[in-house]
C-alpha cells in the first residue's frame, strides 16, 4: 500500500510538471539582482488583520512582520528579548515592567511602550479584537505606558507572561480602526516592526513581503519573501521540482516521499511541534454544565475510553499511515520536541497495544458481545457503535479511519467514518457536540500553556454557542487546579513538573488519546537556498515554527539571484499555471489531489 501511494504521488507530480508549461509561459522573471525567496503553502491566509487571523499560515506570516514582547531563543526556545529588551517583576508576581527598546516602525516612527499598551488594551476592551488572542489577556488587570516603560498588572500571578503570543501593533496606524470585526487591513505597504513589510496580497493566491530596512536586528539578507498559496500539496511539490518555488513546509508523508530522493532538493525531516490525537466525546457540556450534542453514552465511562486506548496499535499507525515519519505517542499532547515539558508514561501507567486487555476491561465493565460480535451497553439497550469524524478531503485521515475501524472491531466496537467540511467539523466537535470520536491535533508553542488551556472548563462553548475554543469539552477539577497552580508558579522547574502532571491527567482520564507526534517534513531547493537557520538550531523547524529567525537569516545563492532555478518566475504567473496543473492531477490521482480544507492541523 505504501509503495502504491508513493508511486501514485510520483505520477501526479510528473503530470503536474508536464502541465506547467502554462506556468513558465506566464511567469515574470524578477528584476535582475533582486534576491527573492518563494515559499509554498497549502493553506491561504484567513486575514491580514492580526487581531482576527487564526490560521497557522497567517500567524506565521505575521511573525515575520511584527515584533512581540519576547521571542523564543533560537537555541533553547526559552523567552528572549524582542521589542522588550529587558523586564522585571514584583515580588508578588502581579506587576511586570517591560523596557521597550529604542527602535522604529517601518514608516520611520518610533516604537514606544504606548504602542504595546494600546495593543493589549484594545484586545481587553474590544470583543472583535479578542478573536485571535483573547485568552492571552484574560488575567490582565491593567496595562499602562510611560515613555519606553510598559507596566502590566495581573489579577493573579502568571508564569507564562514571557510567552505572550500577541504581536505589538503601531498605535498611530490602528487607532483609527472603528470596526475591528470587518477590518481587513489590506493597506500597503503595511507598517511593521519585524523583518518584513507586506506590500501585496491577493486572496487565496499569494502575499509579497519586502525586507524592512528599519528592522532593529538589521535588514534581512534577501530583498523579497513571497508566500504562494496552493490548492493542494501536489501542485506545490510540482512547483518545487520545477523551481517555481524555493521551499515548502508542513508536508504529509506521501508528498515528502515524492521529493526525498530528488538531487536538486534538500528533504528536511525532524521532530515536529504537533501532537495528533483522538478527541473523545465523554459527555459534552456548555459552560453552565448543560449537556449538549449526541455523543454515545458509553464514552462517558473512563473504562471504555481506556479500552479504546489499549486497542490502538500506535506503532502500526506510524509505520503504515504516517509511513514511518512520526513517533508513537506514549505521552499526551505535548510533543517530545519540547524536551523540558514533554511527559511520557512509564511502568504500569503506560498504555501499550493489548487488544486482549482491552477486551477484558470491557468484559469486566459489563459490555457484553452480541451474536454479531458487537458489544452493547450493560443494560443491553444500545450497541457500541461510534462515529469517527474526519475532514472531507484529507486522504491521510481516511487511511487512519480504516486502521482504527479494524482495531476497534477486534474489541467488539463498530466505527463508522463521518466526513465533514472544515467549518462543519469545527462546529460539531467544538460547539454542538454532535460527534463520538474525532481526529484532532495542535501545533504546540515552546510554552505549552495555551494548548493546556484548550482543555479547561472555561473553553467549553457558552449556552448560546459562542466562545469556546475547547479541544475536548473537558471540565475536570483536578486538571483545573493544576492549571491554576502552574499559572502562579514562578519557579520554572516546579512549574514544568505541574505541567507534566496535567499531561498525565489527560493521559489517564483520556478525554483525548494521543496517537502519534508528526515529524516536521519540509523541502527546499539546493540551487536556490544557500543557508537558513532552523529553530531550534539543532535540527529544528524551518517553515511553521514559532520564530521568524529562519526567514530573517535565509540567504540565496548568487547564481539564483536573477531568476528561479526552473526558468519560472514570480507568483502572479505561477498562480495562473496552477489551475491547469491541478486539473491534470485531478484526473490522475483523484484521491490524493483534492483541495485541502482548513483542517485541524491548520491551527496554531
């Protein structure tokens, strides 16, 4: 099966390459001597407005444009100075004072603490502005500025203060925005404080970024960074092969395998920042504890969830679904890339593939098998028949569903795949609770507090269906207390231990079941990219990481300055050629070339 998929993808790529004549003909060569890097993305930006943007590609591009109080150190991933060059905290941990560095916005105006204060206060007081990062200011009592000094007073101690994910915006540009919910921020050039300035955006096509000469670390080593959005991964891979793009990240195993032996391409395979897991509807409720949805009642029983866990052969999923390009999850939702925070089960607590034990757990709990081999509830009134919600056009999830169906059949449970478009998937698994089991996942930041927060009681939807952001509808007193304890624990080693206890709680109670940690799969052209710094620097991520450093440090080879490797050119012509290429692939590899929707792995 694995070889067949690889050959099919290779065939699709070959047909795409054959169909790119239109691309080359329509492409425009960059100006002589202009240093340009083109990045392919299989997801388009949802908004150029950082207050509204939530997709991973959007937050990544905005990391290249705007400064933050701090940034993850490229070696250790621990907080290091960015727009805040230093900081102090009061003895009680309730007052933080940041010294904002002397620097300029891209339009030449000075950056001050007032810009940061305005940004935080806007999110604290404007509901629409809370869309992207509202939870990051929930514990803020007040934010004030005086010159270059920013003061944040907290309601309670907050150990994660130095990992605040909010980009600082220029007050003199944004204070005139009166309707944040409908502001698209499509004014160019943007006024930024990071390495790049956005100069053009074509919805669902591309974003062009220009080097910021006023950037406080110094001007980037390239002149322009272009991010080109593709309707599917195969089209992007074909463009990488022809040299119409220089780099692509966040590949699935089949696309990665299609380029890993290409002599012109560096195939990048390292530990990733994602955990993939099953979300279990253990009894979805709203914030007022009222039941919502139609989850199967058997899943409220922790013994059933435990049995499901023992029934999953994670090694086989890694080998045959992820083609060996992942790591089986013997922990929870924080991947092993984050060595400090990663927790792994050991001893008797560790759940291993053991269908006999899973069957015994269900037998002992009274879930008897009927004549057809399917178990029923202890009262005999309902069979253990669960739905598995996946995204409509994500082939690898179809494959996962096939394996899980087989695993669960071994223990007398029927699994039926339910395919949903992205928006419907998000609604049913995060608001209405109309699911039993669903595929899910998260890109974890260097500090895992945010991904932990997605399992808090407060992240459940309100009775009106608004708000939320839950990953599991989880509401557990033990987990809540641990979350509050880590929030106020300023001793880093002690806090890390509490965060590990939270992971252990999720592992044993199983509102989610981690199945594997996806490798970070990327690729770039040897004849275009001269050097690029991963984060962390010891074989870390390039695209999709939690830092701007890779694309601040990227350099191109001299021979590649005046034009791309394959004779193609800038994104305008490239996008025009993609349409024809996609049609060709659609005829050849229908299952692997469907348009990818905004799936669970699109989230930050």
